[in-house]
């Protein structure tokens, strides 16, 4: 839940069979949540997609049509299992073309690599020509700079494509947020306030939760049960989240309702 209805939703698409097969653990979801939270923003949804062109294309069609700000990670390389660039073009109904600035950056990277290896740079060598495919983007795309190795990602509207490697993807996502969406930042405009509740069932607390949300439509009530917490054991972390001004009266109503129910209350928790 964003603190203001004027803030678009943020989404994340993570592409790759290696994530779904368990060969690699996804690190992007918690990092994107962290990057957004540092700017007073929240992730609204995330989707995992394997290396299937129809599935990737379908996911990207939804992303482009959503009006959301979306980050897509993975599949923008130039090997046979990289399909994201082609699927983005298909989702948009446009052709692919070599982006001139991307081509220049890729050539710079190839020259740097040759220099580091102490070998001559041969631009017409077949493998070097093939590497330029990493700069073939949907027509009309803009580049996202890559501070790690210069090989850029790309963006079309509010959908942004970065590599699957965290060392590249995370600074690229930060760059997009800071360069394109700084006007949306809401630092300090969102807070969660909750209390640890012992010995209660969620079904018993549901009417109270519904009352609080009805009386305070600007906030969202949440309930996080745990059966084996190392500190609190079996409990429910029950609270509200939203703007600070809206959270305070909603939280007071929640706590008063818990006391009327005779609930045993533990520590209060506040999270920015």
C-alpha cells in the first residue's frame, strides 16, 4: 500500500529457469523492496517467469499495459536462452534495432577487455560482432547505464530492463529510481505500527481488523501469525500501516479493541 494514491504501483519481473529450478536463489526481490523502502516507496507485486518466450511476452504485455513502474531482471544477454529483448519487442509490437549508444558502449567494453588481456581489439571478429546483439533493443528504447561493465540495459516508458546479475542490476535500478522517479519519493511518509498478541486466534481478531479498516480507510491492517518465533513463540504480530497521521488513530482503535477482547499484549513494534 503506497502512502499516496498519486504514487504509481511498482512491480518486479524476474526471468530465468535457474530461479524456478532452484539452481540459484533469487536475491532481487528483497533488494528491490529495500531500494524502494529507502525512498518511501513499496513494491506492489512481483512475478517469476521461466525462459519461455510466450510466458515472458505475456508478462511484459501486462507490464506495459498496467501503467505501473516495472523492473524486469534477467534474459537480456545474447545467448540462446536469453529471450527478454525479443519478448519486449513482441509485447510492444515493434521491431528490434541496434541502439547506437548501446553499440558504442559495447565496443568500448570490448576494447577495454582486449586492453586488459594484452591482445589487439578486432572489431570484425565474429564473437565481437555477436556481442553487439546485447545492444539490440525494441525500437524507441532508451538505455540504462551499467556502471559495472558498460553494457547497458534499456527502458521503454516505465518498464525497465536490467541484467540478472545483482552486481549490475542493483545500481542500475537505483539509477532509474533516482533519475526518473525522485519526484515520487515519500521518505518518512509511511509507517507500520503493530503489537505482539499472545493466545489469540486470527478468526477471533478478524472482526476487529475489519472494523479498523472500515473506520480508517487510509490504512491497511495486517496480521502475521507465527508458531515458533525464537523470542515470542506462538503469537500474532497485529498492526496497521499507512501514513503516520492515519496510523495513529487506527492503531489506538486496534489496541483498545484488543483490550476489550481480553487479549494478552506484548511489545509494540514500529517500522518506517
